[in-house]
C-alpha cells in the first residue's frame, strides 16, 4: 500500500481538463512544499512533469500545472491530448527519517 | 546531456543478494548540486523509493528496506551501486536509477532494468 493516495484512474476527452489528486498527511504532502509529479508511458521510465508543487521543468508543456491545499496535492492537465494518456504518479518529501514517498499512480485515459 | 544506465543480473535466487550498478555519463557524479537515487517498480504496481546517496557517501534509505539495502558510490568510475540482501519474490521489480535534486526532483531516469527473483 502506497503512502500517498491517488485515484486508480481518471479519464477525459481531447481538449478537456482533468485533475489528479494526491492525498497524504501533515507529515508529507501537508508539511512541505516538495511534491513532484511523474508521467510514465507503458514500458518507459518515468518523466518529471512538476516539482516543488507547481514548478515546471524546462521542456514540459504549460498545459501541466500543479497545486496543493492542505494534505492534498493536485496535477491538472488542460487541453487534453492523446499523447497525455499515461500513468501519473505523485511523490512527496516526508521528513528526515522517511525522506521520500510515492503515490500508487493514476491511469489517465484520453477518450 | 546527462544519461544514466542500470546494469546487473536479471535473475537472482531467493535469499541471495541483488546487485545493480548505475553508470552516469554526460556529467559528473561528484556534482555538489545533486544526489543519486534508486527507485523500483514491481510489475503492475507503483513506484517505491529505495534510497539515495550523495557523492561524499552520505546515504538515505527507505525505512522499510533499510535493514537489507546498501547504496555506495564510486566517483572514479562515475557510478553508484545498489545491494539488496535476502531477496524474495516480492522484490521482483524494474529497478531505476535517477539523479536527484533534493528532496524529490528525480530527473533524469535510467531506462530501468527488470530483476526477477526466482529459483
């Protein structure tokens, strides 16, 4: 069982927006502004999409955005495209004994 | 462009030790700005952080795996390594290495290597 809770699946049509949630506790998501999001296509390595809650690495589309409220972080993808269909996983810092925790992943289907 | 490549046996027997190496190219593992990490993904399941290391040798482990894990670094070879002892079938996974900007910015990642634990 993963430390962070994500919905197993979400779906949306091309052009729509979707949001994926990532729920933790005050010891991880709620306690630090160190949440990152990864996109993973089947058989491929994860790719960093968001770091430090809402920052986008160079080269990542501005259709991807991140936010946090309390113990829940969110990844929003606007203007859905077929290529966005993938697994998305959140990650949070969890303090100086646990360090890093991941979510269980969310499968995004573009209808 | 920084690249990471995992290498090691694809099959390990139960109770033995899994050993993998990550070779870093296109940059120095001794950079003071970064750490280096191991992450695994059992088939059909989510990602699990195993541990991270700084070029100086400082290590940080997942508490649930700490008793079985050793991560080391060889700056002369621009490599870092993972040893996971007393493996069982539950340790079967794709193992990834990645550069880490502390604490959770893993980028880039290696392509991953599947390690199966079976007799």
